[in-house]
């Protein structure tokens, strides 16, 4: 699954929320933590509640100058 948006700063989230989203200690991560749950929910529904045999996630930073402390791109399967 691959979903998301241009980035929290780019879509105009408030400064306090942006600070929280981009702080790995407060938020726990970046895009993976922010959007990862949607893919898990969809996969669980598609598999009629069965657990997957394996899970893979790839994270990266495509905007390290904007989000230097967290991943801002993720793909999972």
C-alpha cells in the first residue's frame, strides 16, 4: 500500500502539530507511524481478519532538508 500527501508542512498543518509530527520522540516516527495503520487496516479487512504471513515496510527521507529527523516516505506490503 502506498498512500499519503505532499507532507504536513506542505499542506499547511499548524506549527504545534508539525513540531509533534516531526519529533521522533514525541510521535514515535514519521510517515510510517502516521500512515502505516491505514494499510494494516485495509489488509486485515481484505484478508477477512486473517493475520499476514509476513510484513515488509520501507522508509526513506525524500525531503531531509524539511524533515531531517523522521522518515517522510514509506511503502508497506
